[in-house]
């Protein structure tokens, strides 16, 4: 873990729980693409940079999930480097308590206020800043999170963030986090049309052909849709749907998994209702979901 791999003339990644990309702008200066999940990840990144004689010129964040921005604060404190992020992701990076509040739907209780869901806040500069490396292409890939992006480096390496998961990850977790199912499917369609010398997803092996991974992730979306449709053959509350999904995929219930899977299931319900697959039934002070 935390080995460095070269995937292009100027592009590398650090093999960590959420891969950290590296764009080597010059022989001595690099930009990080995300920063890992916590201060310890930040320390390891700084050690790798020092061993290679690199100065960290900036951090470019794909999105604001804690496992992608957790090293921001420490690296910024140690180097003074700018951190670039855009849209809602910039707000969540400045105010990371927004993530568990959003996931839970209210003020998060103590167990949801740990580093798994809340990174340390960091100062953020918008992508529009003149200091942003203009040779890096920003590719909008919303769906997994609000304004998630990927980056294409000049050697034609595309860092895809969380747009796809590996088949092993899909099998292990059953329901991976998605904020907007419709936008996620559109992003899968889009990456299939992208040309690149190498694709580097955060949670899958690098590949020169992203299409099989995109197809596997798309198939999982429609599989989960079918599962929810079957569960909602009779009117169900959200909690009963979540419980049934956990049973269907043999998932272990923890408070973190409850909010991550629960938020994702709510997103599926919205998507399915917007597509006239589900309807809402309100009866006896209870809101329930039923297949049409």
C-alpha cells in the first residue's frame, strides 16, 4: 500500500484506498489529484514527494468525499500549497461537516462525526483561478457526488475519481454510493466515449479500455432498480426498504453503512419515481413507496 506507479509520461498514482493521482508538471514540481483519507495519508504522500525530489505545487480535488480530501489540511499546512475545487464540492471541502449532515438528513450524532465522514476543513481555490494548471482538462462527471470531476493530464491519462468501481467492489459492497442516479448513468455513457491512453479510477485498476467497467457499473444500477421494484410490490416505508436491501445483498449494518446505503436508496427512489416506476402512498400518517 502507498506504492507509486507510473501510468504516463507525466502521470502517476499512489496505490491507496482511494488512489491519489500525481501530475508531474516539471522534473521537480507536481500536482496531487486528491489527497487520501486522513492526516496519515498526507504524511505518506509528503514522504513519497521528498523521496522523489518533488515539490507539491497544488492539490486538485475531484470531489469532497472524506476519503479524497482527508489529507488536504495536513499537506496544505506543511507546504502552503493551494487546493483547487469547484462548485458544491468546494463548499463541502471548506465545510466538511456538510457531508454527514447531508447523508443523515439532520444534525449527525457522534458516531457520524468521525474522520470516516468528516475530513479536516481546508482553504480552497476555484478551478477558474489563474493559478490552476491550464494544461489539465477538467471533465464534468456528476452523479456519484454533486459536482464530481475527473482530470485529463497532458499525456492523455484520465483520473476518473469514483465514476466506476471494480467488479470486486461492486460484489463486496452491493450498493455503492450514488447521489444522482440519472446523472451517474449519463456520466457512464460519457466516459465510454472518452478516448485516453490510460484511465485511472479511484477504486479499480487502471485500464486502457473503460467500457467493460462502465458496463458493469451500469448493470449494477439496473439490478438494484429491479430489487427495489420487487421490495415495493407492496407499499413500504424507506426504513423497511433499506432493511430489505441490506438483507438482499447480505450487508452488515453499521451506522456509517446505514447513512451511506440509506442515502443512496433514497436517490434510487427519487430516480424511479421521476421515471414513473414508483409512486408515493400516504396513509395513516405514513409515507410509503409502491411499484406502479
